[in-house]
C-alpha cells in the first residue's frame, strides 16, 4: 500500500490508507470543486490532471505480490484508475451501520445530522450500484470480534491470500470501535446492499473499463461543508486590503453548517457569523451590533437569484462603515475537467452579473481574481449614494427587516400542544429595543449627507497616513 496515513486521535492504530493515494484523490476532487462530502456522480478523467494518481499507480505496480488500495473516495473515482491502465481488479466493500457512520461524521466533522445522513446515503447508493453490477463481497462492520474475524478470514480465502487467525485476533481491538449507537433504524439502501452482496468462493477480477457508474444522490449534497471550502476561504482573504482604518474590524459571513475556523490576519479584528442565506446577512450584522470596515462573505452568491443578491448587498451597505470593503466568491466555472463532471457546477450568477448588481446598490468594483476552477473572488468598495439613490435602499432593507422580525416573532410564539407559549423575558425585550435603536442610529448617520461627504473627502487625504501607520505597526 506504500506509505500509510499516520495515526490520529480518532484512529490511534492508523488508517491503513496509502497517504499518496488519498492525496491524489483529494487533488482530483478539488479539480472538480469537490471533496469527500460532495463527490461527483460522473466525470471524464481524461480532462483532469492525473499526474499525482499516475505516480501512485506506478509505485503500487512495483510493489511485490498483491497490492491493495483503501479509500472511501475511490468508489467515485474508479474511472481515473481505469484511465491510467488499472483495469482488472477485485473489489471489496466494508459497510458500517448507517447510524454509527452518521454519528461519527456529526462528532468528527461537526456536520448536522440531516446533512450527514445525505452524505452516507450517497456513499451507500454508490456501493449498491456496484453490487448490482459485479460480485461485491461486503464486510459488515462493526460486529462482535468473532464475527469480524470470521468475515475477514472467509474473504482472505476467497482472494487466495494467506491468513493467520491468531495474528488477526491479537490485532483487532474492539475497544477502538467508537460512535456506536444503540438505536438501529432501518435504512433501505443499506439493507439492499447487504442483500445484494455476494460472497463467492473465489472473488473474480472485474473490468473497471466496463463498469459504468452513474448513481446520483436523491438529496443534492451541499458543497460548503467540507475541508475544501475551509481552505478556499483563505484564498479570498488574500485579496483583502481594508485600508480605510489602521485597526479594521471585519465580519466574516459563512453559510450555516460550514466548517468552523476564522481567518487570522495581523492587525484585523475578525468576527465570524453564520447565516442561512444572503437575505439574513444584514440582519445578522445589525443584531450583533456590528458596523464593520469590511465584510468577507463565502458561498452566499452561488445559485441565488439576483433579487436575493441585490437585497444582501443593499443590507450590507446600510450596516457597514462609510468606507467599507466587500469581498465575495462568485461562480465562474472554467476548465474541461470541472465542466464535464456531474452534477454540473453552479454557473450563476457570473461575475459580470454580480458587478451589475453591485453598481446598482452602491458598490464600486475594484478587482476580480480567479480563485479556483469554479470560483472567482470579487472585491468592492462602498461609494456614497445620492439622496435619490439612498431612499430605495433604506426602504427595501427596512421592509426586509420587518419581515424577518415578523417571522422571528411567529416562531418564538409557537408552542407544543398543551404547553403555554413562552413569554419574552425583560432581557430579550431590552436587547430587541437596543437593536432597534442601533439600527435607527445607523440610518441617521447615513441620512447626514454633509458629514458623510466631508468624511469621504478627509479619507482621501488621510488614507496614505493610515497605510503608513499600518505598515509601521506590522513591522513592529
């Protein structure tokens, strides 16, 4: 298997997965704007850069005797192995109780249960598709020690591999099996997989070239839950300047459920907020009492209608500093590898669409920069609106805030049958009153046109001084 992944706290005895293969698989998925949380249904391997995987194929072919590769991502990436000349293989699956896997993903990756269920269902669906087409022995895990030993012993015999039962018993440590759940719900896909699994006396080699796999998950997998999204967030921060204040405070806006981890920038105070979508950004800033010098928003534009993006940019305009900067990542798919994968990449709104909306809502476009095969980063600076331009902005945002408050009031008044509705506490009422006062003050500042224009003029004079101060501070 080559060099193995090192042990971690989750697996203290190791993963027994080839490190180079895992990294090559991650690279292939990243070229398609994906990771293990949202694998592709189909793709064309000839349109991807297969250099890293080709190196691993050559390494494994030079290993003496039988070699094996283990990685859950592989069930979605078998066409790449076939494209590199690995054709005749014997496939083996290890299937864990879905409830245990879901619990493990929740705990390890901080992914909400319903989303973890969708990921597990996608992987089980792909295994079921394979089992329906070729003989696929399935090791059912976990189980009592004797069950696991017996299953693996039978598998070794069917693969013509040597077997040492005493060594296997000394190796298997049942205490390391974690995240077991007592509750066992039925899962039709898992049950069908166990039923279709075949355990022949001799596992035959099958042709990857003839194995056409196209299963798609019933529930679309979200693309902001995994490590790739967390890594991509750092890319857009590299575009940020925030030069209007020597010690700027910045709001980083994430979609609810994104992997946690705020960016660290010297001299920049970062406040991270989670929202359900673009319509909630302005309300989140106001409710948290923020008036930031900059906003960095991730994954909030992809697939959204223009009306939602327009409302988001108007609300950010009202809730930020007079000279604020705004950074967004925007769908911008490019490259045959990405465009040939399914489900297809999100391809709207494109950068020129977002630039038009920004211009209409008070933001001047500064720069657009390619971040990855499917995304570009866009940076905007706030401009001072005329009175005529400002009126529809304020009206639109206030109407939206009223709708959000009305919805929150309805939700807070809901109670289970037989239970009285919970009365709002004095602290909650005071907090609501304070948020309303802060919103009014923010609007008053915007209405004061002379002071805003004066501040804008002074900023042009003192901006070089701010830059010099920041440079001096960073050097210290």
